[in-house]
């Protein structure tokens, strides 16, 4: 699915929203800080698979605002047929005011996604702010940062444009742009690479990372349960990327 919305940029520039895969979303609504709400969430299973893991995450991180509660019909070790559905009971207990995005993720023995339902909720209540804030440097290792995103676990993702053609970098091999994930200068790791011109990065409710490469399109880094990523092309073309709670991608063409 692809549709366009007019944007405020120059003529010929469009903002596009694309479902790279069709997934449902459950909205758990507004919940006061310190309270919780539970909901039975339905997950669609498009093709026949056997579930080997069930996780409930907030921005890809477990044990935060969205957690799995007892109950539901989704079961590990059960072989489901094409077009089947099952349910997972989810508890939403917001830690802070504001919007929260998450997901229920079912996987098989190969770490492939069996089914996803995205989650959305909003924490409601006051939050104290002490001004002025303290500016803290979390990293100084980047030479050409182009894009930044932060997940609900406090991890940052930086798209860095370092492309050099063969013979123009440190040696005869080309140097490509990359995306680095980290939480501090001592906890950083590249999670994607070999892009020519990465310009922005975004993280969805399931913890998947999307990278816009001005030359090569929009790439998806699918988060695995062992915290590694599988890289694949999601959309051809597009410059800059954002993602909403339904898993829709937004890009400037």
C-alpha cells in the first residue's frame, strides 16, 4: 500500500506513506501514570508456521510499558494454519506521560516473524521538569552523522555518511556509510552498513530500524530475539524516513 500526502517542500517533493507489510494495531488508549490496563490482542498469522517465541515489547525493549500478561490463545510449539489468528493478553502500564509504541511479536524457530500486532498507548499525568537541563555528551566517535533516533530503552541510533569510492578512502576498497547503535561511548556497535548516502534513521514499536539511503532506498533492519539484525531493502527510493505506530513508513521523494 502506498499513498501520498502533500508536503511543505518545493514542487515535486512528496511525503509518502507505505505499509511495507500489513500489520494490525491495538490501541490501549490513555492510562494514568501508576495505573494499568489490560487488553486481549489478536495477532494474525498469514502463512502456516509453528510459534517458538512470544514477546511483548516497547520500542523493541521488553519489560517496559507494554508487557505480557497471563492468558491468551497463542501457544509455543503449536502449528498454525494459513490465515489463523491467536491472542496475547497485554498489560499497558505507562512509566511516563506521552505516546508509547510497542508490539506483540511471534517468531518461529528460524527467527522469522510469524505475526506482529503493533501496540499504541498514551501515558497521562504530570511530569516534573527541572531547568536548565544538563547537556551530556553520549558519544564523540562520529565524523559525519546525518540522522538520529532514540528507542524506549534509551539506546541511540546514528546514521553516518562516510562513503568513499574505491581509491579515495583509506585503501583500494570503498568505505560505506553505516548505522551505529549505542547507549554510551563504551557501548556502541554497528548494526548496518554498506550504504552510499544514509540520511536518516527511525525505530518502530517492535524495535526494527529503518534507514534511508539517498542513493539506495529505504532499508529495514529486522530485530531478532538475540538482539542481532537482518538487513533487507524495504522500499526503492526515498530520502529521509519516519515510522508511526502502525508500522507505516513516511519518506520524502
